[in-house]
C-alpha cells in the first residue's frame, strides 16, 4: 500500500522527524525545558522515536558530534506534554497553580497509562529536575505506545513551516497516550483541522511550506536538535 505520510515533495525519502498524527512511538527520554519567553516556567518534553523505518531512510545521528556514528532507526521528535508550559500562577478564580505540582501530575498520568504508578510514587527527589530525571529512567522502557500528536505550525528563519509538537488534552472521554493493547481504548483520533494550529500567512508565502530536501536527505527546514 502506498502512502505519502512523512514524505517530502522533494524526494521519496522519509523525513527524519515525526509529523503530527496517530502513531506508535517509544519514549527515549523525558526532560524539562524552559521556554524562551519565561525562564521560570517548564515544558515537560517527551523525546520520542517511531518504529524503525525501512527503505531509503537516514535518521538523525545519535551523537551529533560523531558524523560516522550510529543513527536513529526511526523518525524522532520532541513532543511537549502540553501546549502550554507549566508555571506558577494564580487563576482569576483565585486558585493557585504550582509549576512543580502540575508536572508531577503529568508524570502520574504517564505512569498510570503504563501501569507504573508504584514506581513513580517510590521516587524521592529534592528538586523537580531531579524527579523528572528519575521518572525518565522508569517511564522510558523501550516499549511502544499509542500516541495522538498535535502541534502548532511556525515559520523558521528560512521561511519554512515546521511543527511545534504537543499532546492534545487528556479528557474523561479521550486520551492522547495509552498502551498499545489498552482495553476499551480511548485514544484521541487525530484530526488535523482540530489538532494542528495552522500558521496564518499570505498566499504568496505558501510555496515555502514545501520544504526542499538536501543531498543528505535532511529537510532544509528541519532544525531538530538532539
């Protein structure tokens, strides 16, 4: 069966980065990262990888400083747990939201989906950075899980459109992350018009969304950096 998923118009090679959509991914690591607009806030970032891609494919280097080293066998991506960063705030209702507590709740959500709540509860850490690091060793087990990945389009300095990836909201009716063999699946069904925030730009700029592929097979608009 033929498919255009993950393919660039410039060649038949698969991109080395994942796209938004429903897919099976494993979590290689979990980390916190401060967004550029607020150094006191944290994004909870899942560094994910798809199943190995066969055929004409060249993944990113595991070590960018070792050009002759091994490469990822699948497509990779950074997926934020939430569209918005976690921060300390007081809501209009007067309720106080704490950054670290919100991150812990996000980790609990991932752990319960994997059946690993007891292991997460056993962690002792003095800082949220340390807790996330220890949780990463537990939750990143090489297993593949069902994901629904959404995103927000943005334009890089070269004028090409990329995606800032994040998980859609967890609700009582649907979840963007669950075990592959989950009973009574509630996995969110991907809908691009609903789960991808489109970049608004002039029609004259639309041609740049078709990203050319270099001789090395990497999309010139990609700026994925491990």
